[in-house]
C-alpha cells in the first residue's frame, strides 16, 4: 500500500468519483494499474447498483432539449442535492435530454432503451453512473411536445421545467407563458378543462361558507353570488384566467389575444413530484456523502 502515491489516488478519485479509501484499495488490488483499478471500481459499483436502486432518489434535474417543431423535458433523479452539481451527473442528464429529443421516444421505457452516445443504452449508462457516483440514479419522467406552432421552453433553477406550444404569437410570448406556468402551476389550461366534479365540490363549499343572511336571498340572486365565486376560483386554477406574471394588469388570455395566439399544449415537470422523501438532516446528508453513514 505504501507504493501507491497520493497523486495516483487523487487521479483515480477524480476519474471515478469513488471515495479515497476505495480508490486506494482498488489501486493496491491492481498493483497500481489505474486502468485496471478503474475497471475494478466499476465492477464493484455495479455489483452494488441493485441495492442502491431501492434508495429514494427525490433530488435531481429537469433538463430540456429542443429543435424545430419539437421539444422534450426529462427528469433525472439522484438522492442528494450535492450530486445535482456533479459534472458527470450534469453531463449525463444533458445527454439523456438530447437522446430523448432525437430518438423520438414518447415514454420513459422507450427512452431508457434508447442508444446512449457513449455506448449501450440510456439505462445501462445510468447504472454505470451509479457505480462512479455512488447514488441511485433514475431517469424517471419524459414529456414531449411536437407541433407546427411555436414552442417556448423554460427551466427554473434546474428544478422546474415547462414547455408551452402556441399557435400564432412569438417565441418570446411562448417563453413568457412557460415562465408563468413555472411560477403559478395552473391545474388546467382553460375553463372548459375544469372537471364538473371540481366545480360541484366548490359550489358545495361556497354554499356552506355563506352566512344565513346570504342563504335567505332569492334563488336567482343566490345563484349569481355562487356563480361569481365559482368563476373566480376557475380563473385562479386555469392558465388563461390567471393574471399574467410578466404583466399582472392583464390575464394570460388577454396577453395571448393581443398577439393573436392560442395555447395548444403545456407540459410541466418539477423535481421529485410524487416521490415520498424521507426526512433527513443536513448532518446526516454530509455523513452519507463522506461515506461515514
């Protein structure tokens, strides 16, 4: 072990992303041959990949790729926020977005099976990354838009991604609407998309919240009051009804109308949506990264 230089350990650590002691052991096992040690680490890491695949990966990045008439969003997950900044993870997730765009994949299984630029499939590349980074890596979700219209894309902090396709208007407007969707997360695009059971439930709540004085008003007046409340709620949960974040004096519908545009489709992904994330304190996370937990 004394024949293994610190410089050699450092070089292997930078290449593999593995811990210092693991790198030193790999070099000792392979008589200082860095290429053989690299392969040894990969084999060792891949042997543990199945166990790591069961760990919660609720952090990660939303990445986008776009070309004429088409765009994709991909969610790639990892376990900790540290890894989202790892150059290998960033390179991998960016490459997966490009694969999603060019392969024509429309669902996550097709994307995982698609060819990865460096060889093998996307799924195999993800498993190889598990070996070097030491965390569960999952290519989790894919959203794809293809249109003859204009596509606007927006990524906020790597954690929220939005694609908006519009007919008419400009790329600037489409991107503005995408920014709005990122910020406000409307549940529906327009009033007609709001389910009848949602409206029925809101009517029930509005009536229950009324005072006895309001309830005693004539039926037609009562209906107008309830309708007014429901219309306000519908505006709040629909993209077109919300005040436009880039100009709150107008609604999104008004901003689109001004440019003679209409929304064709919307896709929004946020990191970790729907994943149950275990509560973990910062100390525990640091200990995990240091290989001490």
